[in-house]
């Protein structure tokens, strides 16, 4: 990789908040203008750095939710009740504010629109964010059919609900299955519960189709789902995972 490219990714840039959008009662999308943004691939993330007036500084990683498009990026942040950074990003940061970030980061958990094989996405909670970038990166010419299995606490916690409904109804080859862990909508065909082997067998691409699998969410969720996929016969080399952090706040 060219040295200039690496240095570009490690350089902190000052973005400006162009808009904010509440996705759920606890999650917010932050739209950022990032002058000189080098571009990203669906699935990559950025590091965000906050610095207090006394010089104390801390940083966290956030996946890019938007498809690659010019100098504009979208992040979606789920606020953790005791969190140091996420409550600030979701409740305090406002339009016009500066935000320091660097990236794009990550070369493995990425999807390229020219890849022809079927894609199996499995999201736990806010793990839907980088998978949404992949869904958004599909273009008219994309051959790969997508399936998303989205494990989420309850119907109110679903990110991008309307957009996902639109994308799954427009004939572009996206199929979405929700797995509610705590409370399902009235009349839902399955009782609330975690993703298990039966649900995967029923809703995911069969291993024989050799799909590219992307699993993202809290660490415990990702490890469980990756193990289930391997046990079902999926090639471990085709399973790409991204862990967002501790098992707490599991979907
Ligand atoms: C590559 C990568 C991409 C990520 N992308 C996103 C994203 O797109 N959207 C998003 O909302 N978050 C994302 N995260 C998680 C994010 O980096 C922070 O960990 C999260 O926002 C919590 O930070 P905090 O400062 O609010 O909480 P902290 O002050 O760090 O932690 C507060 C409490 O929450 C627990 N905790 C920390 N992280 C998590 C977590 N992820 N899940 C459950 N409990 C946790 C801690 O153990 C602690 O008890 C990503 C993480 C990684 C590694």
C-alpha cells in the first residue's frame, strides 16, 4: 500500500456536522462534511476523537453508514446509558459543530459492488450500521443478491426501518428478516428469542451457494453467529466479522 495512502488514513481531519437525524429514541445519524475525504469502501470505519477544554482526549471507532459519495459521510451512533462518548455524539453534538476523525480504516470487513456472490448479512443491534453501507453501496448493476438477518431488541430499536422496507420491496434483490430478542410486533410469526441454528437454516443463504457472510454487532453476538454459520457448513474463510465491543447491551 502506498505510504501516502497510509499517512492519509492516519491523519486527523476536522469534519463539520451538516445534519443530524434521529433513527430511534436512542440512536442518531450524524451527517458530516469531511473536506478532502479520500473515499471509503462499504464496511470500513473511522476513529472519532473528542478533546475536552482541559486537554483530556478520548477516541472511539464508528462504522461509516453511508455508501461512498464525495466528501460526505454518515455515522449512526447508539447511545449507551453509561457511555463516555456515545451520549455526547447522540445528544450534544449539533449542526455546525466540528468533529475530529481519521480513516477510512479496515481492509477485511468490506464489500465491493463488483463481487458477484450472494451476500449474507447478520446484524446485532447497531451492528446494522456497516451492513447498511453495503446495502446502500449496491448499484443498479449489482448482481449479488443480499439477505439481511437483523437481530434487534424490539421494533422501536430497528435502525433504517423505512429505507430497509423500501429496498426490500423495490425488486433489487434484498431480503430482510427481523429477529426480535425481547418483544416482537403483534402477530409476529416467531416468539422473541436470539438467533439460533434453526432461524439461520430457515432464512440465510444455504452454505452450498457459498455466500460471502458479514456478521457485525456486540462481541458475544458475533462469536455466537459465526460459530453457528461454521457449524451449518459455511466456509470460515467466507465469514467476515466486526465486533463492536463488550457483550453488554446485546440486542
Ligand atoms: C470497528 C468498530 C466500529 C464501531 N461502529 C459503531 C457504530 O457504527 N455505531 C455505534 O453505536 N457503535 C459502534 N462501535 C462501538 C463504539 O466504538 C463505542 O464502543 C460505543 O459507542 C461505546 O462508547 P462509549 O464511550 O459511549 O461507552 P464506554 O464509556 O466506552 O463504555 C460504557 C459501558 O458500555 C460498555 N460498552 C462499550 N462498548 C460497547 C458496545 N459496543 N456495546 C455494548 N456495550 C458496550 C462498556 O463495557 C462500559 O460498561 C464500533 C466499535 C468498533 C470497534
